[in-house]
C-alpha cells in the first residue's frame, strides 16, 4: 500500500520501479517458492479494489517475469517487428506454456501486439509472418514507431491525453480491442 502512487494528470495509480529492482533476480534466486511471491503480494485487499492490474515487465526471462506470469490471468506479448524477434517470441511462448502446465493453468495469452511498426519492407514482412503464425491471437491494431512516446514522458502525460497524438489513439484502440477480447 505504501508503494502506490497516484498521477492526477492521468488519474492513474501505479507503483514505480527503482534501481533496487535490478537486483531482484539475484535476491529471489535463493527464496523458496520464488515464482509465487508477486502473486502472494497481489492477493491483498488493497490490490483487490482495482478492476485491473497491469504488470509491465522487462524483456528478459528471469524470476521477475515468472512472478508476473504466475500472478496474472492474461498476458499480452508485445513484439517489435524486427527480423530477430521470432527467436525471443518462441522462447517466451515456451515459458508461458511451462507456467500454464505447472504453476498457473488459468494464464491465457490475450494477444500478440505488433510494436515499433514502420513503413519498411522488413516491418511489413514480420507483420505478415506474425499474421500467418498467430492468426486470431494477433492484435488487429499495430503500435507504430513514433517520437511522441518521448514527448509524453517529458510532459508526464499518458499518450492518450496528448491532443492529436496518433500513437495515443493507437493505444486507446489497443485497449478497446483488449476489452473486447476479455469480455469487459
């Protein structure tokens, strides 16, 4: 409860990370039931007052990701549309399958979200490959590469609150599509 911050501009509660999170994998390595720590923390009355809790993870396959997957009911897999993305995507889906089979059978892949999309042939090729492999799991919306993300950070505003932000509109469309997928 003491970690929760509120952003008035965005009307959003969040828990920021700090440099101490960098050592979390090392710290958790020797802890019993290390994959379930976050699930136990989130099973708290303070957290239950929220309709949704979004856990944003670094693109690494460490103990923190295992905790997030164990604590979650669904996962969105953002994929930068670059040729080398498929190796990491295959590994991540393998980890998700292991979590589903052992610790969290309720975990569902809510979708694969193409990000950093641009007008290059490489980007188009990767999106086509994602469409052929992930079919209905692939989000219809794509998040394009844009400098607006940097601006939103400078202004401390969510992209969707920056007037005329195409990127903000894409994230709103993503949220709408996600709501339909989960039946909200």
